[in-house]
């Protein structure tokens, strides 16, 4: 159950990162509201998963899901650049996530 909650927390991190970008510096109420709600839920689920998962594992997986997810969302929805170096970086993050899961 802790891993499931952690994945949901990581997905919510992607939501709040994207909605924060869309809030244009917290000047758009709708996007700002989504950002704040997603942040609270994300942190809450991360905290709940840490009841049974090690701190280093939980935090690394949470930030990794958010980082790679934000990278993909940026490319797909915001048309941010996709270079070989950025793809390699994202691949290394995913590799680290897999190793964290395997080691826990």
C-alpha cells in the first residue's frame, strides 16, 4: 500500500509542477488553486508512505517521479526542447528509481 500511495504522491507532484507553471507566478486563481491542493495531497501521501518506507527511498522515488514526469509533460504539452542529453538524464533518473525499488 505504501508504494501505491507513493506513486500517487509522485503523480500529484507532476500535477502541481505543471499547474504552478500554468499559474503564471500565482496570478491565475484556478491554476494556483490546483497547485496548492495537489501540493497538500502530494505531501500528505508522501508522509503516509514514509510510515513504512525508508526516508531515502520514499523521497528519491517521489522526486524522481515528479522530475521525469515534469520533463515529459514539458515536452508533450509545453513543447520544451527534447535533446539527447535531457533524455539521457531522464533515463538515468528512471534507472535510479528502479534500483531504489529493488533495494528496498
